[in-house]
C-alpha cells in the first residue's frame, strides 16, 4: 500500500539573495510607496464616487430611459408592425399571388412546356444526329491533317533536339551548383569570422550581464510596485475609515442625538397635546356636520315630496306584474305533483 502513495513534493529551495538585490530592494520599495500612495488614494476615492454616482443617479436614470424608450419606441413599433405592416404585407402577398404568380403559372403550363417539348424533339431527332455526323467528319480531318503530322514532327525533330538541349542545361546547372557551393562556403566562413564570433562575444560578455542586471532591477521594481500598491490600499482603507469615523462623530452622532433627545420628545408632546386633540375635535366636527347635512337632505327630500303631492296628487299605484314563478299554493312538491312519475 505504501508503494501506491504519490511522492511528496518538496518545496523549492530559495536561493540566497545577494547584497546587490537587498541594496536595490529597500530604496525602490520606499520610492514606489511614496509615488503609489497618492495614486491609490485617488483611485479609491474615485471608486467610491463612481459607486455613489451609479447608485444615486445612473441606475435610476437608466431605468427611466429604459421605460421611456419602451413607451416611445418599442410599443409604437410593435403596434405599427402588428396593425399596419402585417395587414399590408398580407394584402400585398395576396395581390401578388393573383396578379403575378397565377399568370406566370398559366404561361408556364400552356406556353413554355409545349415549346420546350417541341425544342426537345427537334434536338433529339434533328440537331443531335447532324452534330454527331459533323463531329465525326471534323475528327477524321483533324486526325489526318493535324495529329499525324504533329506526331511525326515530334518523333523525328523535336525529341532529339530536346534531349540535346536538356543534356546541355544539365551540364551548365552542375557547373553553377559547384560555383555557388564554393562561394557559399567562402561567404559562410567570412560571415562567421567577421560577424557571428564578434556578436557572440558581445552577447556573452556584455549584453547578457547587462540584461541580467536590468531584469533584476525591473523585477524588483515590479515587486516594489505591487507591494507599494498593497500597502497603499491598507493605508487608504485606514484613512477612509478614519474619515468615516470623523464624519460620524462630527455630523451623524450629533444629529442622531438631537433627533433622539430633542426632536422626538418635542414631536411626542406636539402629537399628544396638539395633534391628537385637534384630530378628535376635527372628527367630532366632521361627524356633527355630516349629521346636519343628512338631516338637511332628509328635510329637503320630504319637502319636495310634499310639494309634489300637493301639486300633482298621490302617485298611482303600479299594476302588479305577472311573474313567471308559480304562486305559493300552486307550487309543485313531492306530495303534490302532476308529473307522470308521481301520478296515482
């Protein structure tokens, strides 16, 4: 079972850092912190302002613009498409079918198909046999007037001349290859001695050490910037908390204390001493006024009825209306029924 266990990975051992790295790191980190701290604080302040602006202005404004766009653009376009474009398109499609498609179908069925059949019969029985005969005659003439003379010219003249020319070109090519190879070797050694070896020495003894130093400096500068940005974030957060606490001590807590100790008791006193008695009195006055108005309306209604009775007399009694419901004595029950199922 021990053989199945994965091997334990050892942490890579860090190489001891030289004095040059330590001498570069501390000043670079101090300078980076001094330069990065204002930028980080300005960045955090900008982030807080942007979040407040987004929550307080941009998001409600976006919702309002979205609703306005839906009301002013989307709904009119939907109505235009549904009640104008679709009916007009349907009418145009039906009109096109009646005025264009139907005549074209009739023309294709009664004109083009018979003409096509006639042309097909003409091609199959007249043009095709004539074309076959003409093609055979032209093929025979081309064979004996072009192909046979060209074949003899190739066999007796062009082939020997081409072989001789190819042998000459092959010899010249081999000679050129030998010359180019020799010149290439000479140029290779000249370039190696005059360019490659000096460039290699320059890279190995000058550029590589300088590049290592610059890479070390750049790496330390980048690490210092990251470290300074992180430290500046902690400092900016501490400053923000301090300012928030100071604002709470200076403004929020005094206002809260004034609200709790002054405005709330005053409000309770005003509510208990002024507002509630005023509300009770207002409700009593309202109830009295409503009762007075109801009594006045009843008096006016009675006076109007008495005046109508004096001028026009008592109203005639309404004649009884014949209802479809049966009367009380003639209703059907289980004891008194005239259906066929309950007759004796």
